[in-house]
């Protein structure tokens, strides 16, 4: 951008003329922003569709005791509801204890009598704590659901950033054209 000042006429302020030349750099940046933005927006849409379809294949429905019962687990809210009820059921089955709070092994209980099984030395026979092991499954399931929620969030972010980049690119192109028209 260059300016040219003309000599003032008597009694008037100096006049300034702006001479703007189209800039190839602005054009390249604007087109680049539009292309990257379009791919980002399409990627966001594609990510949300992929996450939805992957969840739909599993045919999971929230149980009757969930915060929102009887809904298909497809979107981020239903994924959160399912994760919450899995954790609630797990805590109910382990007396409120989480994996790290439980013993790794417990005494074996005779199913017929309900008493502790003893070995030849009179010591309790120790077996893996099945209640503790069930936390591994519950944690795996809730982690997958959390990743689904994050996938939706990331897809939404990519879509919004993409639209923003396309909009900014279009604005830069418009401003460049308008600047050329005034030159």
C-alpha cells in the first residue's frame, strides 16, 4: 500500500490518495484457508457420521434404571447415560469400591455351605477377586464410550473451525477485490 499526499489548496486539508495493488499472497492465503476449512468441515461431518454408525452397529439400548431409559446409544448424551449406568451397576456390585480399592485375591467360599475353604494347613484358599476383575470390563466399556463422546466433540470442533476458515478466506478475498476496485 502506498500513499501519495497532494499539496493542500489554500484553506483546505491535504488530500491523501491510497493506491492498493492486488497482492498474490492474500489470494494464496485466502484460497488456502478456504480449502483447509472445507476439508476440516467435511472431516468433522465424516467423523460424526463414522462415530454414529460405529455405535449403531452395537445395538445398545440404555437399561430401565438409567437416567434416560430405553434410548439407543448413538450420540454423546446417550453414550454418557450408558457409561454412567455401567459405573453405577459396577459400584453396586462391589459395595461402592473401585478396582484399586479392592483386594487382588480373596478367600475362596464354598458355594454349598457359604464358608471359607481351607487348605491342608488350615489356611484359607485364596482365589482371584472376581468382583475386582469385573472392573476391568466396566472400565473398558466406559472408556470406549468416553472416546465416542470425545470423537463427537472433536468432530464438532473440526466442523466449526472449518467453517470459520472458509468464512475468513471468503472475507479476505472480498476485501482484496474491494481494495482492487478502489485502486
